[in-house]
C-alpha cells in the first residue's frame, strides 16, 4: 500500500520531568530573554504557583481566570499586560488558564511559557477559544502556541481524582477525534494511538493510587501526545459538539468531553473499520467502544450531561448549532436525527450506539 501525506510539526520546546518545575520555569523564561513576566494563575492554584515563580522578577500576577475564556476576562488580562509592559506570559493552571494566556498572546504577540496542572492539553496546540454572548469561537494562530511547556506530573498530585478522570478523558477525546479529523495524517494517528495506550494505563493507576507519581506521569505523557495529534489533525465532530455545549450552556469543559466521547465514537467507528480496530488494539479490546466503556467503568467516569446542567429542552437548539459546524469529512454522515439521538443519549447517560 502506498503512503502519501503532508504533516506540519509545531515549533515548541517541551521539558518533561517530575519535581523539577520551578527550575525549569526559570530556565525557560531566561531562554526567552524575558525580564518582566506576567504570571497568570487562578487564586485556587496559588499554592502550586507560588513556589514555581518565586525566583522570577514578576511584573504582574493575574488571578482572574474563567471557564471558556469570556471576552471581557480576556480584555482585562490584555489591559494588565500592556499596563505593566510585560515581555512574557507564564501560565500555571488548567485549560482555562492556558486559554487566557493565549487570548493575551493573540493580540499582543507575547511569548508563553505554559505550566499545565491538568491533562487538558491546550498548552501543546495553536488553537485559541473565546466566548461571548453564549457563543464560543475558536481559531488557529501561530501566536498562541506556547514557546515552551514545562510538564511536571507532581503538580497533578493535588488534582482530585474525579477531576483527574474528567481531564484525562478530555485528553482521550483528543486522541479519538484525531483519528478522523479534517487534517489527519499517519503521524497524527500514530501519536493518537500511543496516547490512547498511555491514558488507558495511566488513568486507572491515578484512581488506584492518587498520590503515586507513575500513574500521573503516564497520564500526562498520554495527554501531551493527544494534544500534539489534535493540534495537527484539527477539530473533529466530538470537539464541535463540546464547544457548542460549553459556549451555549456553560457546561464544564472536561466533564462534557468525558460524557460525550463514547457516543461520538459509537457513531463514527462503524464507518472507519481500520481506525476502529487500531483504537481497539490500543485499548486492549476487540472493540474500540467496548475498550472505552471498560476504561470509563474502571475510573467511574462522568455519565450524563444532565448531571452538569444541560436541560432536555436545550437539545434542539444545540442540534441546530452543531449541524452548522459539522466537519465535512466526518466518517459517518451527520443528520438531525442521528445527532439528536446522540445528544439525548449523552443527556441521560444511555448506552452508546
């Protein structure tokens, strides 16, 4: 069988080591020649952030972080960056924190040193997102790709198990969506499959031993691979659905991904048998859906969108919004009927099919 593809590798430096983040953050800021850092970290992450930036000559510390990056929150962060004449943004936190740093970089061009404390993966992509009036807009821009990422699995030891599970399944969604996303190539698929294997091994270990570093490292490694694959392959149906639900109804990001994933996999898998079998092997099962469901049972995954604030009466409007954003190359044709069935099953936690 002949092979032909185009693949673009994003220019980013990655440092991966446990218990060494403080020194690496200082090193990466120095590498950029920066002397007036803006540190973005939510108030809730202060205990993690304080030791990491103690050696930095911080120009400003910004703590206002909000889910889905509302435009007014982004505007205030940009104003703070300009007021203090900062020359680098250091983000310490989950996807919302990284997303806010990206919003600043999008208009200022400031470099980012990202220090993730969840498995969200935004730090490894050039994708930005902003929400205004219930509508989440996303885009791709080279300016928002962090110049350096400092990965330290010890920063996840304080992440509660339920949030670790939801965040890890968010990373798994990057893997699954990358198997058939608009720009997918064999490199993306190889990264996604290795990401599935790592997450399948790491997440149950995190649940079994939350304070053990081994499971945290495997999960973080898998999340990084997932994000790299997603950044290259692009946003598939799963992410379009979750962006609509998050933007319109302010549903929690990671939990929404964790709930929706098996339903999108069940919809698309029959149309791509080769990819389905490769994912099944990565899950260690004969069926990709069965493998995902087994993992979800092992880690007590979030089950239903209604548990996170979606009302059944919200579904028709969500269907309309998703239909307008369906990727043209989705493996299974998406209709109003099968999309509404998917969302209703995800709403009440029904069996994926």
